[in-house]
C-alpha cells in the first residue's frame, strides 16, 4: 500500500482537516502521480457537506488534478516517470459498453468510477480525490499535460474546462454563432474563453453590472444585465446557444425567449429545483433544452491539447491546502475569480 | 368578393353553426380552392372555445384542407384549374426573413398568417379556415396533392402529418433508432406510421392496454403500459427518441428516464402547465428536450409526396359538417380513431 497525505471531511458538518490514508499498490496499468495542483470545484463542497447525499466519510475531494508521474505499472505504455499528467472527474469505467467504446466514459452504462466518493469497480473501496499528495489511476484515465502552460491554470480545465468544451463541440458552436453565457463563475469564465476561441460572438448575461469589465477581459464581446427588462427584450430570439452554468434556481423560461429559431440552451449547472418549461416556448422556435456531463477521456485530451495550442487556461487564485475551508466559504459568496487551486507543495 | 358558406363559432360558449361570409377577390398570386375535405384538429376546438385566448368571433376553424382548384390569379404559375390542392396551417408569411428564405415559414420573423383566427398581413382581416366550401391562398402556401391516395385520409397530413414528420426529419430519425410515441391520437397515430416508415423500431407508450392492438396495426413494433412501473423500468435508457404528442399535463421526467445517451424528447403536444425538468436528468445522459411547430411549405410538400409514394394516410372517420359539435365532444373523450374529417359535400 502507498502512504498518502491529504485533507478530508470526517462528516458533513466538520471542516476539512489533515488526514493520512493508504492508496492501493500499483496495478499493471496504473500510473502513479505526485500531485502538484488541484482545483477546487463546487462539487467538492457539495460532496464534502453531503448536500447531494450519499457521501462516504472520510471524504477526500478533488478532481482537477495536475501532477508528475513518479511510477508506472509494468504494462503501462502511455506514460513514463517524469511526465506531466492530469486526472479529471473519472478514474475508471467498464470500458466495454457502447458508450465507453465511443469514448463517452462519463456515460458508461455500468456507471463510471468517479475520482472521489465513488466505489472502485475492482475492490469496492471508496475513491479518494486530489486534495492529497499522490493518486493512482489506470493509464486510460490519465491525461497528458503540456508543459507550455502554467500548471495551476491547467488544473481546472479537467472539470470546468471539459464541462463547457464538450457540449460546445457536440452542438458545434463555431464562427457565426451568437452564444450567451449565463453565470460568470468557474464554468462560466471557461465557457466565455472557449466560445470566443471557437469564433462565436459571446455575450455575458449577468445579474451584476460589476461583471462587465471582467467578462470582456475574458473574451466576451457583449454584456447584458439580466435584471434590466429592456436589455433582455432587445435580445429576444437573438442567440443560437445559451451556456447555462447557473446552479442556483432561476427562470429558464426568461432565457429561452432569447434563443433564436433552432436555438439550444445547454445546461451544465444543476439547480436544486426542476426547470419549469412551457412546451410552447420550445415549440414556437424549435428550441432545445439539453444537458451535458463533463466529457469522455479522448475529448478531454483533445480539449487539453486545444487549450495548450491556443494558450487557454483558467483564471485562478492559488491557495495553501490549509486554507481550503476559508476558500469554501468564499466560494459560497462567489468571491473567487474564477477558480481556487490548491498548491499541493503546501500540504 | 366571393360568397362563402361555412360553419362558425359565434362565441366561446356557443356550438358551431352555419355561417355565410365573403372571401376577398382573387389576387394575382391567389389560388381559389373548392374544399372537398377538412380535418378536425384539436386546435380547432381550443380556438373555437377561446381556450388559448385571443379568438376573434365569428371563428371559422379548419387547417387540414384538401380540395380542387377552381380558379387561379393572373400571375399564378404553380397551379391550374382542376388541380387537386391542399392548404395547411399557414396561408401567408413575410417571405423575406431568414426563416422564410429557408422554407421555415412557420417560424417567420414577422409572424406567419395562420389559416384561421389570424390577421391577414395585407388587409388586417381575420382569416377564416376550412370549415367552409372554398378558400383562397397565395400559391406559395398551396400544396400539390396526389390523386393516388384517398383525399379524406390525406387532409390530416396537412397538420397532424407534418407536425410529426418535420421534427423526425430535423432530428434524423431513421433505421436503427428506437422511437417511442407517447399518446395515440391524431398526432400519435401519424408519428407511429411515419417513424415505422423511416425504418425505426417503434414502441407505443400508452396508459391504456386497449390501445395495443391498434398501435401494432398502425406499425408499432412494441407496446408498453405506462401505468406499470415494471414495464417502464425495463425501458430505462432505451430510446433514442420520444415523440411526445400528449396535450394533457404529464410527468416529463418519468419519460426522460427512458431516453438513452444523446436521446431526444420531441414535444409536439403543449400541456397547460409547464414541464418540470430537473437539469440532472438532462445532464447525466446528454439528453435533449425539444419542441417543433408544424413544418414549412417546402417540407410539407416533401411530406405529402413522401406519403403518396409510401401509401401513408391518416386513419379517419368522415363526418357531416352538421355533426361537428358532436365530433368535438367525442374528441374530448378521445373517442376517435384517429381523426375526424368533414366531408364538405355535406355542407
């Protein structure tokens, strides 16, 4: 077994605290990674605090992991010691079903193993994530990381990046499209950067006028204040796509009206209450409301390569491991531009 | 002006009764049609009874019209006296906007003129529909009707047919797909016939076991009783498409769970209450909920030609004009297999 240090929640109500545990011995296809940076995703907080229920404690969150390979199993062919490597939201899947065969491991018919709080499909133990100094994963679930970009800015691409990249590729967002981004947080700021890089005209929709300058710095061409009915009215039937990254309850219908004929509202945020959608509002302009979950492994690698080529990273605030609880509090207040990333050297 | 006989509702609460009125004189691009058959759509009833609000009385419903050309305007090139001809839900549109230019007149940016209860874009008068002995329309809004099929079975294709044909073409329903049809009424029975003709495996989802034999006769390969949780459970993640033709409130979410990865729920029925859709249920399998409105003129012609080639018509019960109120009552009880069609010779 491999001695590992990390931070864990011991219950839904306790702050995260130092925690030592053991990871499995290297299997033949495993890659062992010394973690350098781990992004802090809102899912980490939801899970640590059992807000989605089903959290197994102690819980070590973290699925935006970048590090360096320190050891590889005897059958590993894709990585060697010293390589930069990443691990995202998934560490395993059946690799045999229709979806896995198409590289859609996130939709594995046998249910993929998530990077934390998920039963390992081999031994049933509960996976522990990237708030730790090392991790192991099957080489098929490890990503190659370019040395061209600052690693702390790359870590959030493993979840926030792929979650917005994947649906924009699936629904073919490109030059000539008008794209609205709803919500300027971890996902939203990546959606702005990526949509702009695809050549789309990007409009930031926000409840707060103070976001305008930042949205434009990130690549948005336009900005609209959603609290102003006049601004919204002027955007009726305007957009080809809305990337909805908002996880708080909101009025889907108000935004659906901004979609043009054949427009697609892509939901990557999951509010607690169901969306209320009158069928007429879809029917009258052949509109779609769709969802999308992270991305498969081949597409995640494609996204990382794309970002390396185009110089795209996440805007991050690097924190020490010990400051994670304060970071959670600030995240809840929206006080982060736009992703906390833990420097694992501080562990 | 052209003297016309028909049936109209004089108010939301009165039964339809005989009504004489005048239609405009023939314009240079108009085609004048002696109506032979007119289908009875649920929209007719909603409008006659002002259930969607905004009905102008007297109201002459009817937008599934088949007849014979009796006269053409001086500039008409597409039709001549004696031709069979059809009129569907639209009689005019701007013909200049992006959507009209693409043959998507139903989504006209200037709002298309509907066949009844709609302000004529030229003179502002309120259009009157097919529960009448004759109608006029711009030749671009008149369809060619084959003489190969019984005309009474063709009439409902102008609304029920195109409403189900269009989204299945747009989302490319074809061989190898598993398609569920929800609701076996006017739209549902056309969806079954058309989906089967496209080579898809068709499953009828119904609350009533008595529909099984009929569904299979219409072309469904499978049948599932939606009241039986075991039958539904066995269909989890099964379908590529659900064609949802139900206009009564229902649980969208229960059906969404039957969609496989990338599955699309196509809504052509519009229940009074909004659909309640948890974002997670879209996100976890990259599912879509979409709407679609009838079809444009080029596609309606394509659909009519396709049906003529493949021998597809609506299953109808032909009624006399005077029996329209009884037909509405029976329609409300679901007592029609599957479309009433008025024989206009009985007027």
